[in-house]
């Protein structure tokens, strides 16, 4: 992604502060820009910015560049950078925070945002994940065009069906689903309170 | 030895072969797995991208809270579930503030977790509790001559680095394969990411990752790939044909859970080997070891 160098530099320091207040956000301040994450990352080549550059843009308050970047969505949670970062920054967890923040602030054009939302809706409704349910919810969010693309993949699906890898019926719901939902609600409430501290 | 067992969602769906072979191998090695009653999804690495780490970890902790009264080690057979459960468990042990808050949330569902358990991967339990010698004793059909690429994947050894193997170049699963009589091939991509949950929303990532992994395994002359991870297994198995279509390659490497190959070497019944779940047929590669369709 091209940085818009011809425009006056806009520093949105509020943005940096907001990101630092996320669950793992304050770790970003420890980044020493060494580049270990960039050379380690499994998907670096297809990221708009490496984790290192993204963290720098956060420090600079570049809100749109950061939230429109595909970096956090390309992250596969492989933990390589987390295991190698000399500053001990849990980069994968920072990426989780950025995904959540992007979704909450309406930056969710990336197909993975739809997948993440579909996955969570599934967990929240039965306490377990059912691939069929996640897939259906995903295409509901993304619409018909995406479904057409999926048609190119029909062989994969058929092969999975043939080898009993794609159950058509969901698993039983968690029996304690009511309590699980209460726990989740309470956790979200506490998390919001903590973030406001 | 008794353990609390956390199967995870995939074992009820795409990875039934993982469940069947783990249960059978555990039985053969006298490792008693007791399923955690009414367990729930750990959230994988996806939930925290929507609701944040704290909520995801609390949800994961419900399973640990239910298991705690028994006091057994918690055994996990999925790398992604392991990452969730092990990291959450570590936070309960190391972060008092987190623990207090998390217990406040758990209390809303009448639960409490004190952080007293150990969370372990089935692979590590086989290696450290059963041990290579016990495994060797159980082998009835040595896999002599079978060239195996041990695909450990990313999270297995990096969720908690150096917990039981080298996070950069793991060797323990290779040793286990050699205990079965097989030959572990040189496989530089053995701890590389498979593309994980991108299969639906960004298929290219999975196809590209899989291509590199197949090239690396084939370069070492591998006849089969084994893995402990349901996500790795599914991506490499279900997308192998797609890789071939898109890249004009001709890979035909069956991808098994390491426990399936153990079931073959232990000469356990077909239901334990669960080879009918393999999309890339394993029957040719394993024909010499008493496996028929
Ligand atoms: S490896 Fe760590 S310290 Fe180095 S650039 Fe990446 S995040 Fe910053
Ligand atoms: S965890 Fe994400 S950012 Fe880190 S190396 Fe893996 S893909 Fe890259």
C-alpha cells in the first residue's frame, strides 16, 4: 500500500492512545523496530505492512492506514513472531486486538472480518463451532458474489463430503449454554470496565 | 495414568479420525482419557479477534473449571485448542489480577478455577508419559522402510515455546515415528504454518502454504505426512487436489494424524486407524503394512 507522502502528515495521537489501551496494546510501545517479526512472518509477502511497520504507523497515529491495512487479517496466528520477538511482544495477541478494534469501528471489508463474525455468532449460539453453520453465516454476510467464487472450490467440498469430513448436522448444543452465556456477558462487561480504567 | 480429555469441536466434525485414533492409541498405552463433561468451544484463535483475549480466555477457562475437581492433567488433541487452553492456564498461574477478574466472570455461571491443573498435548503425553520404549513394545507391524514427513505445524511447538520441543526445528514427533520403525525424512518446512482458518475466506493462503509444504515433504522423499493438528491435516488433505489443479503439480501424499500411523503400527482394528476419512488415499503407501481397503 502506498503511503500518501504528498499530503501533510497527520498525527492522530488519540488513535495511538486508544490502541495502547486495548488489552495487549501497551506492548506496542516496547517495539524497537528490529524487524525480526517481518522476516519471520509466514504471510509477510501478502501483508500491506509487516507487523513492525504497522506498529510504527500506530505510533505515528495513522488511523486509516492502520485500520484499512490487511496486515492483521493476513495474520494466521502461527506464533512464529511471538516466539522470536526479542522484546517479548505477543504480536499475535496484538493482532487479535486490532481485528476486534477494526470490526468495532466499521473497518470490516476484509472477507476475514466476515468469517470471524460468523465464527463468533456460531460459538455464541451453541457453545461449539459447527463448520456448516460458520460457512452459511459467512456467505450470508458476504453475499452472492462470494458464493460464486466458492463454486470454483466445489471439488474440495465434495471430497470432504465423500470422506465424512463435513457433517451436515450441527453437534449438540452445550448443556450449560445458559450459564456459558452469562459467563461471556460478565466477561465482556468486566473487559469494558478494565479498558476504561 | 488418568487424564481429563478436551476433544474440541473439530473432533466431532472434520477430524473424527483424530478422535478415534487418539482414543484407541491411548487405550493401547494405558493412558485413561476421561472426557471433560459438557465442554465448550475454546474460541480457537478466532474468537479473540471479535471479543478480545479476556472474554475468549474466560470462555476457555470454563472447561478448566469443570475439570479441576478431578485434579488430572488436561490432555488436548488439537493444536489450536491447546494454544487457547495452555495460554489461558498460564495466565491463571502467573497473573493474579487476571485470575481474580476471570473468576468474577466464571462465578456468573457458578464456576471457579484456581489454576491448579496442567494442560498438555496428547503428542507430548505419548512421548513423556508412555515413552518411546512402551511405544516400541506395542509395535506389531514395524513401519520399516516407510518414509514419513513429520509435519508438526506452527502452534504445537510455539504456543508455549520450548515446553517440550524446539520451536524452530522440532524433533520429538520424528523420534516417535522412528520408534514405530519408520524413517523420518528431512523436512525443512515441518514447523511452517498451513494457512490455518483462511480456507474459506482466503483460500489462496492455504493453497500457497500447502504447495510449499508438499514441495518440502516430497523433496525429502516422503510417502506420507503425519501431523498432530486437525487444521493442518484438513488443509493439506482437502486442498491437495486443488494445489495440483492450480499449480500443475502431481502430489499424491496421504496426510494422517500421527495417531493413525501409530494405530497401523500397533495393528489396531480398522475403526481405530480410521483411514476411510482420508481424502488422499493412504492405502497404496501403507499396503506393505497390512492395510487394505
Ligand atoms: S520483532 Fe518485536 S521488537 Fe522487533 S520489530 Fe517486531 S514487534 Fe518490534
Ligand atoms: S503470528 Fe501472525 S504476524 Fe506473527 S508470524 Fe504468524 S502470521 Fe505473521
